[in-house]
């Protein structure tokens, strides 16, 4: 199907979903010609074998300016990407879980400086490795306990198996398995995690790991309900995020996009059923819910969440967070010294900071010239494996979404990341005021 037809179909579907959409009408503040170049650019990337398909969305000034559904969501079955395609969003789950924790902060049930041992005695006697790649028994007693803020800012010292080094990496893989799913229930998972040492002392540095997963289980214990039940009753249902969950029921699985990896011949092979990222498609919701990476969603649903944050904690008449709390969430918490430490070998903190669950642009010029992307200072978001990405920009009153489904390896995602940056640059270049 021609990309222009897909765009029109996408806009019609959004209108039916009762979202603010301008069908066939220019949205103020855009150079229409530049904005309309995006579908062809996305189609060219699909044709070049950079990604099998993608859904992108541009929202500004209260309206959806453009929604594109390009390529295939299911290659084997010949199914196209559609506006209501369901995506595994990996670490784009983290802002959602972080917002849930901050809701409890607003209610006085959590404090940022609370020790997590108030709800998780499993972490009362943590050890810290003398060297992050050293022997597990070469450790010292943690100088202090992990706090709620440590979890929100990834300064807890907790690791993922893939971000750990040396013996700790293998021990984490054996103890807790995949960072998105687990054979263990929450209590067993927490006990297994707490039995291993931290890579760094709490508060020392940003170290990407299972902090948000632990935070999700803090939310569960502090609220007296499972993380899934909390998110369903307090976030997803009030915001009418009808397709966001840790589980895809059978009647929705037709819309779930598989995960693909390139086959080296400008084609793709399906990988989600063999890499631990099959998604939650069992007979019922899973016992283990990864607040750090386990959610699925649609462009429509995640836009609503992003609009809520962009609007200071309220969307469509539903308030989840206080404006002051959202401001706190999107304000950098890392020290200058911590921002000097690369992430995945990249100096991204030279232009970005990290708040309470999202990154935020601190130097727009450095962000742009380093090739990271475009956006004004104060724009915020957080990407995820599988190439998914979003950004909310208060200065432009704009939300951008980019949703493909590619293998989680950096080598696989890089071409999609180039397409994402081209989409982002073009959207910003189309701004007329």
C-alpha cells in the first residue's frame, strides 16, 4: 500500500479513537511540505532493508499533525503496520513505572529519601564489589542503603546481566535471567537479586540496571496491590490507555508486532520467540511484571502518557501527578562528575541529564552537533530496546514517537536509529514557529 494511503488510514483511525486529529488539514506551526516528506523517507528506509516497518507520530499544539504506518508488522503473514499495532516497548516502560512511584510520592506514601528496606528487607545488608569486574567475594559492606531516588535515577548500584562485568554478569544471568521476563515471582526474584553484590555503592554513579524493576515492586508493596493492578487501576484505565499492559490477550495478538533481526541479505528473520522477548502471550497475565521493560502499548496509548507529562501531570481532564512533581521528574539529578561517565561507551551526558525516570536535554547545541538528535533544552524522554523512542518538548509543545520492532542488539538497532534521527530532524525542520 502506498505510504500516503497509510497516512490517511492512520489519521482516520485516530479520529475514530476520539483523539485530537487534523484529517486533511494543516496543523498550525508546521511547514506542511517538509512535514509531508516524512512518509517517503520512512518508506525509503523500509525499502532499503533498514527496518521491516514502523509507526511514527507527530503531535503538536493539541493536535496530531501526522501519523505514519509504513512497512510490515508481520512479514511472514504479510500484515502491514497499522495505527493500532501493539509494540513491545522495553525501556520505554521505565517512565511509566517511575510516574507510578511519583504518584505515591505525591500521596505521601513514598519519599525520595526513603530507604527501600522500609518495604524490602531483602536489601538490608548489601555488599559492594571492590571492582565491578572483580570476584563476588571481594566486596565490602554498602556504606548506606538504597533509596527511592537511587532507583529512580539508576544510582542504586544494581545491574542488568548485560551491563554487569566479570563474575557478576554470569551470576545475575543465572539468578534472575532476562531483564524483561523471569521464571521467578517478584518475591523470589528480589531475594535472588539481593543475594548478589552491587557493582557500585548507592549514589555513586548512573549505572543502568534493574533499578526500575525493583522500583515497580516497591510500588506494589507500598500500595498493597500488584504492579500490574496499580498501573491498570491508577494509570491506564483513567487515561484510557486501553492497549497498554504486561500481557497481550488472545483477541489482541493479531495486532502484536513480532521482533525481527536482519538476515544479512536485506531481509529479516523473526527472533522474538527464541531470544527471551516473546512477549507476554501466555494463558494469563504473568506473575513477574518488569516495570523496567515489560510493557506493550500502541502509539495512541503512549501519546496519552506523554501528553500527561508534557501538560504537567494531567491529560484529558485526568490528573495523575502534581505539576511540581513532573517538573522534578524532568529536571537533571546527576552531578557534573556523574555526567562525565559514558553510557554504553558514549558521552551522551555531555548534552543530556537524567531526572526521575527520564532523560532531559541540557545542552541543545551539543545534542544536535553530536548527532544525538534535535530538541530544545528541557525536552525529555527515554528510548527502549527494539529501536523504540519518544520525546516530549515543552518549548515546541510537541511529542514525537518512533516505534519499530528490531532485535535488541546495538548492531541491529543502529540503522533504525539513523532513520529515527532523520525522522526527528525532519519534524523539527518542519516547525515554522
